[in-house]
């Protein structure tokens, strides 16, 4: 059975939708390679909120210590870091409270270490890269265990909107290498939209899909789904279909701009749900209220660590024994909203990675999340996207993206730059700047 599934995964893009939908009925807790952990994690997710605080700490400690002791004993970099540099013995880490004695790591620290010196030869480990679009690529191995853990938590958070693994999704993530406007991916049981394709071709293929199948959810980059939504709003046929069949939209990978969310929700008359996660699989958090995230401590250990009066989100991956990431600084700046007995319970994201700021004339860092989404800009009533580019300290370009005609002279009047010591230049673009993976980033 396991070899059959591996063959199906390899040929996933060419697998017919009807075959994939039949295979989607195989319960995840019975699937070879992931079923055992998936079943265990579903149980942990359900039971964790019911535990008393001391039992929550015990669960976190045991999960943390398992990967920590593995790294300490088997991986040269961590053995040297813990034993030789910080003089930590395994017996020193006896409880949840002892975790704070373990040094933090970061992408910049680990990038300077040869990959094999910070890794362990787990069977079927997968080499992955992250951060390429930010100019700081980081390579590491992913443990196959991640899939059972990942799917258990994703399915749990999506179930709030009635999601079941058998439901068909329309996915927008920029990873499409297929020349077709839409192709089926068995692994994610999704129809993947080639976001670089002509919309007329996408629309034509969707109409063919509608005859046979029901698409119940949208999933992917907020900016890509927003672009798709704008075009759907001009198609009576697409609009009618989606308003009847869609149940929710799941947003990931980018900051879920209120401007994007509002358009998606109002056009399709569905709720949107954002969740926090990243390739390194250290932290996953679901949205309890708009823009407020609750970390799954059953997924990985999430911490808020203060640096210079700001809090960074730090995470530990419980299920990566191939290239462990332990007390790994994600470099996302957060605002902790609540702690329960020293356990981070809820947070908001202040800055999505440390690159999302520009410098004013006094060399102060200005958060783009706060500047663009934390203020009421009338500009959003006239444009589809805003992107920012720093020219030099105290000077930046605001790109106003829309295919409509705009008056350059009036754009500055629609942008609230009060109390910001930056000289803004406004430029009109008809097409936004995109990363190689298809994201429309705030800073370019």
C-alpha cells in the first residue's frame, strides 16, 4: 500500500480528478507513513485544551525534550553548542521551566553551519529551502514525520468551517509548473490554479470542472485569491457557482490584508480563515478572532522572547529529527496578547519577518504592516495593491497598482503619512511586482 501511494504522489499532477477523489476517502489515520502520528495528534489536539496547566507543561516538556535530547546526542552542531559552549548536560533539562536555559538559534546562525553538521540521516528525509525570496535562502532536511503532524492540525483548524479531507479545494500558491490553467494535485486533493495563466483560459476550464465536480473551498495566497475574486466578480456564471458552493476561504503564507479579505468575503459571501505557519514547521497557530492567533503547542513549542522591548516569535519543531530546529527565532515580531501559566496563549503579528520595515530620515525602523494596514488610507478605495520600495534612508516609493487610470497628483492626498519622517514618491503600476513563487509582497 505504501509503495502504491508513493507512486501516486510521484504522478500526482497527472492523476485524474475522479480517481483522486475516490482515493481521498482513505482516512488519514489509515494512510501508510502518516496514519499513526495523525491519529495520535488528532487525539492530542482534542485533549490539550482540557488539561490543567501543569499537564500542558508536562506535554510540552516531553515533546521538546525528545527532539532536544536527540539533537544533543546525535548531531555535531548541537552537541558542541549545548555541551562545549554552554556546558549544558541532558540531566539539567528536567522540566518545562528548564527550557529557557537552552540557547536560541536563528536562520543566520544555522546558515553558516554545514548542512550535514546540523542534520541526522533520517530515512526518506527531504531537502527543502526557505527564504529565497527574501534574499537569504536557508536549506535543511525535513523529516517525513511532519506530514502526519501537519495534516492533523490543518484539518482540525479547517473543520471549524465544515471541512473534510474529501472536499475539493481550489488552490492558489504560485507553485504550479504545469502548463495547463488548472491541474489536479492528489496529495492536497486540490485543483491548482496556474496564477500566471490567462484568466479566460482558467474560466473556460473551471466551467468544464463545474459540470462534474463541486469546489467547496478556496485556499492559498491572499493576494492571488484577491486577484481571482476581482475577475470572478465580472463573470455572472462563476459568481453564481461559487456563491452556491463555496463554504470558506483559507488564507496562508502572506499577511491577510483586510483589503483583500473584505473583497473575498463580500464577493463570495463566505468567511475567511487565516492561519500562521512556515516551512520550518516550528509554529502553527489558528485564528481565533480576526488577526489574533492561538498557537498549537501540540504541533511545536511557541514562545514570545523579548528583544529590545519587542517580542520575537520563537519555535521548536517537535517532529523534525532530520534537521532539528530548537528554540528557533522566526524573526516575526509579535505582540503577546495572553499567557497562561507562562505558556503563550495568543498573539498578533506586528511585523512579518524583520525585512518588512523601512527607515525614516532619523534611521528609525517603520513597520510596513502598521504603516499600510494599521492606518485608514483612502488610497485603497482606488487601487488593488500597495507595494513599498525604499530608495534610501528617509525616502521610499509607494507603488499604487490598478489597471484603472489614476491621477498621480492626487495619490499623496489619499495616503496617511502623518507623523512619518519619510519622503514618499507615488507611482502607478498596472501589474504588481511578484516573487518567483507568485507572492505579491508588501516590500519590494
